[in-house]
C-alpha cells in the first residue's frame, strides 16, 4: 500500500491564529496525563461517593469499553465522513477528520487534543446522564462513562500506533484494515480498534485486498 503521497513534514494548517492552532495538536504522554486521571476520578466517584457496588461498576465499565467500538464505527462512518453542501459542515468535517485524511502521518494530530477532548467528553457525559436518567438510574453514568472514555483512549493509541509503528504479528490485520481505509477504500473499513462492526454491517474491504495487504506488511 502506497504511503508516499503522505508527507509527514508538511503539516496542514487548520487555524491562522497560533493559539487555536496549538490546541489542535497533542502527544501520547499528554493524553495519558490528562485523560487518565479523569477516568480514575470517575471510577472513584462511582464506587466511593455514589456507592455503586464494585461488581456493578466493573460490569458497566467493561461493557462500555466494548460499546465504544460500536460508537467508534458509527462516528467514523456517519459523522467523520459526512459530505454536505454546507461550508460550515465541511469546515467542521475538515477540523474533525478531513485534515487527518489529508496527512494521515501527521503525528501531532493522531490523538484528540486535551481542550476539545475534555469539552466533547463533558457533552457526552451529559448525553449519557440524560439517557440513564430516562431509564431511572442516572447514577450508573459514573460507572459507564469512564469505560467509554477508556475505550476511546485505547482506540486513540491504536490509531496512533497504526500510523507510526510496524504492527505486532497478532494485530497485523488492524494495520491492514485501517491502511486500506486511508489509501484505497475510504467508504469501507471504518473500525480502527476492531473490525467486528465492519463485518456485521458489510463494510469490510474485499478479502483478497486484506490478504494482499497482510503479505505486503510481511515483506
């Protein structure tokens, strides 16, 4: 799979304002230092302040990690690849995802920067709180959301690794899957941390392409 058209040294510019531009970039260490304590704090609140049983908390936590893989697929397929005649929509699309497709090896934009990341996390927490409130158990949000957030964090590090490193043998299929999305099938292979939902919803690239991609990585 050809990656020569992607120039990591030529970084697209999103904002003319240097401060806003700096908010579009981050590093893996920053993600761990910012998001990690948030996840731990939410779990602490769930168990020690809200009084949720440990078994309930862990059950929701791990279910939410799995649920993230579905959210990842839906967001990538329907939001990040949303095409519209609206200039505002397409501007937002470029900021969220288009800039990544323009230069997929831009290391500073492979992860969600802290400021927009925490803003989005706050909005999502509110949405999930509303959903759990409607079913009568808003307190469960404190156990569910940190798992969902960790699912995102695991996905983001997988995404970073795919674009930066050679794959370990047991994860090679994920590298192939995502590279096919970038370089050959932008309308397929929307999962990054999992291919499960692509398989279920019929958006896997052709098997021969996946096999050929695996062989090219081995060389």
